[in-house]
């Protein structure tokens, strides 16, 4: 097996979508949220909305770590980079995210040493190779990525690499889901649960959603067949009036999670009492900070951090779109002041943010069709 | 957060100071060294498939589970066909479909 | 008439608002287009509506010539499958070829960095000489400058090429019609991924090499069999197939629908793109071209390519439709589809 092509088999996709149509033919309207930005991206990339019946509505959740990062944190990270010897190292996803005074790439154009890394280990390697410079790894991501940052910090400590630190913006997924369910405007039938976060935290952390909130959760893979099969499983539960956590992504997600990864996280990180999420406000116990034992490698302890707070323009309705209350196109700024080329809000900045995904994949399709129709009329 | 892809371990490699274990993983003919530190409780062997995210192996991929899933997916259409046959006989729900099919074949 | 004169003498409007130049402006995508259309065109071009093609056609006393220029700033200078010198020759020859011209002479400019080892320079000159020989063209002049250490990544090369238009073919995006087929000459992504891996920053290994080559022989073969049906061609360099086809869609006002499974690419390109979160349709190619061909000539065009050495992998990847107008749609085997946009800047590896 190669674990990719098999899950894109057109014949099996056809069968799965037939089954979905059959199950969904109840006259009921289903609202299903996919929490994870990677799922949002996959849904658009594979054009899955085209093969789902109209009465299944997919609502995009807040699982996009770039989208929920407050602009002030980017400003703070870049402020540290301004110091001549500090290398700002981050994933490609961060490079075009606008801060108040420009994105990391714009800072690079003005002379800052900004580098793309594919892995926190690459950032540590940069530090090893450049002893005269300090490398600051601007860490983002949910629990999928946090263990890798943790291991990297453990290595930095073991090797006593002193010209390396981490500016930690890791956040946790469960509080975000809680914020969605606590929102009074929310009405959801079920969840497509995070796929890769679950390889670390397992499936147990979602049980309260099924038990206390009565919504089924199916943790899903990222190939078209994975997503379609997850929707089949959700529909079957909904029809049977059940609410359980099921694991569609069994080949990869262990029910109990990855103990070694959780241990590494516990060794290096602790929960912040609260953290600001762009669009969602302050959420308690929702983000990680570096423990005192690793203070030497904590950018926030080594460097003066301005602690900038930037509020989004009132007109930007990122919070409501993040919570799935509004569709991207319903935000007043969507497609006009706020586009992928000049993003105002967080969800337009990352390619997996709902607004950017919608804009790139659907909006242009719809706009182009409208133009064609109106030019024929 | 989410881009993680399957790759096959083609070589288990070096031990860095601090007990890091690296492996070389191959994805469609492209090779990259990945850190196996998160799998220390159940180290993979050469030939195993792992899920890779930001240069770290997150979990081993279970071929058995993958095959089982493929089987379930293949049966999606078939189950419905079989159910229709069963309804055609005027029998109640809850009949063992597999049993019925082997009897009628 | 008074109104027209007033318009023509009005000051050109600079619409480029970016405060400074960034890498994205050189990546061949939206930012590049903004710079050219917003700053260069209003001030430098005579006509505001001048189409921005690969090469310009000029008429000098009745002779139809094509002229083009391109600069090469690749890092590293040498990589599997080629080097900067080869790119410099092939790139300009290809720009001429896809505009329907046979390149006849090149002039070349070198900007050399102080401290560049002569052995490296000589290697590049030899590589250029080989490429010139294979392409059947000569360098007829040039210029050399040396800049201080640190200012040129070793060397930068600019080549300007001039050629005669092939009479059997007339390239014009505005002549593209609904029903035209989109032909791609071969597998995509080899060059861009090779360069990315050769930079050594990503710790990936693959047995890939750049696809740099002069595509003139393939285009000549295609023109001979189906010249009158060839409406448009382009070489998808920076920005990849997605950018080139988006430019066509914009220029002709129609839609282009591609069939994802028809697009050829090597496994290693697919694997590297998956690992890094890149889209192969955005990756640069240096030895491929796209052609929009009238349907009644498409088979002949494709056969001509498949029969010619180097064209065996040429394939129809899509067609021109009325909708979605000015956009490129990619369809999957199972009925899904997505709009394929141009790049904003360089393709970025992503983790999300």
C-alpha cells in the first residue's frame, strides 16, 4: 500500500458519495463542522462539496493555528528579530502573515534575517551552524506540532546550544471546540474531528462532546475517501439518534494517543492561564508556554517583548466566521477590502483559513459563473 | 497543523547526543531524514510506514487497519445491494446479510 | 478627436502602490504582474493595451522579427541537469520559440561577483557554448560588469535574443476560442523542485534533474504539422503551469478547464510537493511548453510532438471553455473541481 492513492480511488469515492446521498435523503438539513484547517483545505482541494448533496452543510471550524494567532504576537516576534543578530525562523505558512508593520517577508525585504524552516529541528540546526547569531524559532501549531517543538527544546538543552530559543504560540484544540459549542448562535449536528492532532491526544478528549453535548464526533483522515467515510459514519449515528466518538482514521490515530509525545510536551510546556485567540477573544487554559526549567530557551524570557495587543477592525467579522456563525461571503469586507492579496483578517491570511479557502476555490468559481451567465442573458 | 504524509522507513540511522534517533523515510522516491523521537515507546523498523509532520514521525501506520478500512469502503455499495436483495425477499431487518448471500449463491 | 488627443497626452498613471520591492515581485506571479502592469507599462510602453507576452514582435521595414530578453539569477549556479549558463541560452530561445519565432542570434550580459573563481566562470561559458551549439544559435555580442563581493550570488546572466517569425504560425491569445485544446509538452515540476533540493536547506534527497532544454525542435515539428491551428503558446517558467494558464484565461477572457489526472509529473516531484505542501502546478519548468490548439489540428499537433525526440510525453491536459471566464478550473476524476489561481509570490512550503 502507499496509503495515498488508494484513498483517492474514483470508484470507491463514487460508492461513498452514493451512500451519503442515500443516508441524507431524509429531508433534514445537516450542519457538520470540520474543526481542523487541514480538513478545510482538503475539502476544497478535492472539490468534495461538489459531490455532497445540498442538504449537507460543511462549516469550517477554528483549527487553523495561523488564523487564530493574534497580530500582536507577530509584532512581538518581529520586534525581537529587528535586533541585528537574531534570525527569525518560522514555517512557510507564517511568512506572508501581516503584522502591524508588515509580514515576516516584508521585514526580510527591509533587512531582517528571516528564514523559512520546514521543521523546528531545522531551526536548531541553523543555530548550530551560525554560532554568532541567535536563532529564534517562532513556533505555531496545535498539539500536532507542539511535541516536535518540545523534543527540539530537549535537544537544545541536552546539547547546551545557547544561541537558540523558541517564541511559543502553541495552542490546544479542545478549548477552541468548547468556545464553538458555547456560542449561542451555534447549531451543529456533528463534528469531523481533527485527524493529526488526534495522533497525539487520542480520541478520549472528545468524549465530552458526545456525552455532554450530544453531538457525534468522527476523527477523520485527509484523503477524499477518509472525509466521505467520516460523513457516512456521522450520518449513520445521527439517523440512529446516537452520539459517540468514532475513529475513522484508525490506520494512524491510536485511541489513547501518543504517550511519548504527551510526555515530551509535559516535560517542556505548561498551560498558560489564558491566551488571546484572534477572533475568539481570551480563552483560559488554551495555550502552552515554556516551563521555567527551559527558561534559557524561551524567547519571551530572553528578550524584551513589547506585549503588543492589536484589535482587528470592527468591520472584520473574523470571530463569527471562525465560529461558523457566518459564512465567509457574509462578512462585509469579504472579497472587497479583504482578499488573499491584501488580507485584513486572520482567516484570509492563511491558505487554510476559511475565507482564503472559500475565496480561492469557491468564490472565484461562483463569480466567474455569474459573469458567464449574465453575459449570456 | 495538519499536513502530515505517509512515508516508508528505508534506513534507520544515527544516534545523536541526547538519544535522538533519526531514520530515512521515502515518499514517492524522495528521501528525508526524520526524527523518530516521538515513537520511542514503539520504535519502527525498516520497511514500516510512518506519518511524517514537520520532520518528525508522529505514529506508525497500521497496514492492517488500512486494509480493513479499504474493505469497509469497498463494501459500501455492496451492502446496499445486498440489503435490497434481502428486502426483496420480504424479510425483516436484522437478518445476517452475509449468511443470506452465501445461501443464495 | 480632441478627446482622443487629450487622453493620449494625459500623464501616465502609476498604479503600483507597494512601498518597496520584495522577492515576490520577481516570482512571476501576481506581485510581478502588479509591478509590470502598474509601474513599467504605464511609463515605458507606448500603448496601454500592449499585450505582455514572452517576446515582442517588431516590424522593421517589412521584416517580422521577434525580440525577447531574460535574466538568470539562479542559486546554486550548478544543479543536477544543468547550470545557469544553459538556462540563459535555453530560456531565451524558448521564449522566442513559444512566440512563434526561430531564434537567430543572442547577445549576453554578465554581471560577475568579485571573487568568482575563473574555473566556475569557464564552466558556465562552456555550458553556454554547448547549449548554443545544440540550439543552433550564436552569441553575437555582449557586455560584462564586475560588482563587489556579496552583490551578485556569483554571477547573473541576461540574454537577449532576436529571431524570425515562423510564417506558418500566428500566436495571439485573443485568437483562442472555446473548444481549443491545451497541450503540455511533458512532465512538470522537475526544474523548480531540483533547484529547491539543490539549495540544501530542506534536507530532501531525490534523483531529480532540471528539465532545461531548447524546445524549438519540438515547436518546429508541431508547427509543421499543425501551424494554422496553433493559437497560443507559453513556456511555464516561474509561477508554473497555473500562472501561464491564468494569464491566457485573462488575456482571452475565456475559461480553461484542466483534467488533473492527465497532468504528467514524475513520482519524485509529486512526493517532494506532498512532503513540503507545494502545488506542482505552481512549480517552475525550464524545458516544457503549453500550447492552445484548434480542435481540428490538435491530434496532428500531438502526434507531431509524440513522434519527435523529447516530445513522447506530450499530452492534452484540458480545453478552453466559455466558463469559468478568466479563470482556470481543475477537475478530478470523481467530479470534484477547484479554481487554480496564480501564485502571489514564490511557492512556500507549508505545514498546515
